[in-house]
């Protein structure tokens, strides 16, 4: 399964884009069964949560991409766990974005081989300090390891090595690129493919270059499957995690909206499947309404896996549609929303969908069988349709309220044998004012914000808790300053300057450890050591400047001694 990040329906040649170069994806399109009415969430972590569980992201604590609301509940069962229980070996390469600490990491959730960056993208807070897509350091099965090459090339190469090592047994290779997500760092040769295209702003020359690089890697993957004799009996899936990150300004593929939007362009994405030995091929479209949370039950069905859900699934197997586009299929009502708040909020930017209709935010109605671009609001002509879909939304929302989801939080577990020390960042701090505290740029810029982390100490013991502005691998003191840097192609700023050097104190409050301490000149971390009983706690960790203004400790390290 190859899933790219922020690539929309119109960002491929097979959808009629006259500029972009994607010959290998176009060939896969021609050989595959294409689900042309396949929907995901409008942003990345929510889509990945639903894909992995067969459940709507709002049930999973994955309705945001930051602020502790991208940590997928530890009591959910995931696709790789189901596959592992059925004899598969599983590898994950690239972007996870469902938790960077135990028990949320991919290696905690059924994957046997993992090479990944941190958080939702390279350069974000949990990622290795100052990764820039080239010759970066990633987490390999929980340990930091340096790699040579461009990020997408590395993730595909690692996946192909995994496939070759496991060619004699059932395997699941989840290749989840961070490209073409920002920042749009791209090898020069791919930038140059679009350098002289006058209608492309510079950002989109890089965005398209990143996609063409993915396309070349798809060809490398195909060649590897051929060389290993695996092409016929390997299910190959290509999809994306949400609508385009602005590519609709160049070519929209006939859809309105982009990433984050509840119009079609925000959540209708490609889903190509090819499996020659299973009779899934031939290059035809299936235009039935399906979604990301249908994927798990579909492959349980298709592969005959043993699986008993521990929680009710929102998804439904669409395996029958692989061989018959006209097979009986219910006219379901599906729901997508863009929450991006600290707690779930009813009526927060949503769409209600059935085979024909889209009710958007309760006051717009579109017939997508005749108006896919959603240009004509026909709610006044079809009030009964709007009422039916609105009633469905009310029932759907009641299911969240009955589960009391806003009263639950995901706790990062510290002091365990699986992760010690634990490196925690402001990316997962619960806060209403987040600005850029979740990003490495926020640490460099000293972005303000306040909040708390949900932390579970798994054992009684002596702990050391270290508050930092910069992560340990940076070697930087809390008050370090440095100039802005330019990326190698000199196309965009890669890292902002640090000019703030007046942090004077740190403050910690968790369990019995609390208090304010002065920051000494050249000090990299302010540490607190003491006994903490096992249990769940709210943790506050702050840096304070000379004017008394409060900032988060952008990085906190907790070690059981």
C-alpha cells in the first residue's frame, strides 16, 4: 500500500492534468480497478487512523494533527495487528502520524520493521532536529539511524529491501511518503523538470517535482516486484491521505476544494488496486460510495483473515466491487468533518454524503451525479433530501456523545521497558493556543503557548525529567541564537533564525515534582529528579523569559532511573 501525503485527485496525469509528469501512476491507473468515489478525512492523521482501524477518526482520538489529538487510542485494533495474527510480517516506511511515543508508535501496533520520521512531516517537532529531506536521520525500530539520500527514495528503498527479505511469506508493506507535503524540498533534477513552466508558481514546480519523484519510485517498486516474481500475487494499492495541498489552483481534476475542505476536493481521492492473481485488474472504474474505514474490513474479507472486532466498525467490506462494479451495494450515508479543535465539536465543518447527494455544513446541498464540481446549491429545491441527511447527521453525532469521547485522553506512557527515556515534544501538548509550538520552527522562533501533556508513569520509581528548548541531539543551549539558513536550491527558507536569548527560568508541575528553577548560561536542559508513584498525571513544563512571559518546554525528556 502506497499512500502519499497531500496529493489530490488532479495531481496526476491520468485525471487530465496537462502539466504533471506521472507516467508510472498513469500506467498503474490503466491496469487497476479504480474506486472513483472513494473518500478519506480532510487531513492526514485522521485519514490514517480510519484506514488502520475501520472506524471513523472521531472515535479514535485522531480528529486533529497536533495537540494530543493524533494519538490513536491504545485499545484499538489495527490492520497490521490483524495481519500479524494471520501470519503476515509487516513493514512501515515513512509517515505514521498516530503517535511518536509508546504505546502509539507503529512498532507498538503490529509492525515488525519500521523506518519513519517523526509526527506529521519531516521538520515537525518530534522529527530529528533539522532533518531537511536529504540525508536525514529516522527512527528505525525505535532507534535513531542516519540514512543517505532523498526521503522518498529512502522510504521506497527500505520497503523494497523488506519485501525482498520476506518474499517467501505473506507480507504487508505500508509505504507512506511524507511527500509532497511541505516544506517543498526536492532534488534539483525534479525541480528542473518544471523549472521553465511559466504557469507554475515556484512552490508548485517543487510540489510537482516531488510527485514525479514518487512516480519514479513507483516504477522502481514495480521492477522489484517483477524481479522477485511477486507481481502477479501481490496486491498493489495506491492512494492518498486527503485532498491536494493547493494543487487545485493549477488543475482541480473537476473537484471543488482542497486539503481541509469538506467539499469533494478535500476528501475524494484516488484509490487504485491491482491484483492479477486475484482477478483484480483491467482498468475500469467503480463509482460506488466507499471510504477509508472500509479498507480494513474489505481486506479481511478479500484475504479470508480471522478477525473479530473488539469495537464496532464504521466500515463495510467492498470486496464484491473488485470483480463487479455493478454488484449490489447499499446507499449508505457517510460523514466527514474537519474538527481540528481540542475537543469534538458538533456542526464543526462537515459533509453528509450518499450516492447522489452532499449536504455541506447543513445549508448547502449538491447533486454530485450532475454537479461534481459543486457549483449549484439546490437545497431550496430538495428540502426533503437535506432533512433526511441532516437527521442522519444527528443520529451519527449522538453515537459520539454516547461514547463520552471528550472525556477521554490518550496518555503517553513513560518509564516502560519499551521506551526509556521518553522524548516528548510540544507537538502533543494539549493547548488551545498552538501557533507553531508543535514545529521545530516554533522552538527556533520561540513561539508562545501554554498547555499540558497527559502522561502515565507505568511504574513507581525515581525519574529524571529534563525541560529543553531544543532536543538533545541539537547540542544547543536553551538561549542559543543562530542565523536563518537557506535551502540548497536557494528557493525557500529552510530554517528560521533564533534571536531569543532571554529565557531565565523553567517551571515543572507533575505529580510531586514541581517548582521554578533558574536557567544558567549555556544550560541545555533544566532537570528535576524525584520519586513518582505509578499513575496518570497532567504535566506542565514551561520556559519563562525575562519579561515573565510563558512558553512551552518544546522538548521534555523523561527517564526512569
